């Protein structure tokens, strides 16, 4: 019985994301071959389950970051992580033209890592990885994230239902 416990402790301590001093979320992203700039600087905590690859990231508050697309981060982001891939993502949206689309998956070229691929429903977008090599500050509103005046356009991304309602009016 004690041999089994020692074996389990050895396996747990050798798991990359579980230790006495767990890595920061940014170090964890790098361990999975992902760039640190996928998440803003306002992460307060994260959890990772190595049995199924699921993760939960908590932010101080919802915010925006401008890459090639404006990205909205909810306060809680969940999904699964594998080497070079974040999948089944909940809590991220990207603005494409006037619409906010859920980011379902983020993938990078491995080992070359020259591009980041966003899957937004049935749409795939390719972005240069250079945009994601540094950790970006979290902005409170969409205009501030775009380096415009601090006047707020919309505090939250507009949903498909809200778009339909605006069109019908």
C-alpha cells in the first residue's frame, strides 16, 4: 500500500503543471508550446486538470485587447489545453466587422510557431504570432483597447440576437 502511495506521489510531482510552486499561467502556456500573450496581464488565478486537459482562468474583470481583431475576455475563461492548442474555449470573443464571434479554438504551428489560428465557429483566421509574444494590458472598454478615446461604445459584445433586434427596428 505504501509503495502505491509513493508511486502516485512521484507521478503527481513529475506532472509539469502541478508542483509546490506551480508555474504562472504564462509559464504554463509556454510549456504547452503556446505564446504568453494569449491572455491579458489581469489573470488572478487558474486551474488545470491533467487528467482531461481542462483549464479555468479567472481575470480581475472583463476586458479587451486589440490584436488584428479586437478580442473580448470574460472574467472566466474555460477550455482544454493540449500541446499547441486551446480547444472548447468559453469566455473569449473576437470582433469581425460589426459582429462578435466566439473563439472556439486557438492553435499554433508547432514547432515553428509562426502563426496563430483562431477558429470562430465555421470561420478560421490566421494571425502573425508576433502579436502574442508579449503579455498585453487589459483594457476596460473597446475604444481604449483600440487606442481611441475612452468613450465607451458598448460595454459588452453584441450578440446575434441583439443584431437581429437592431435590424428589425
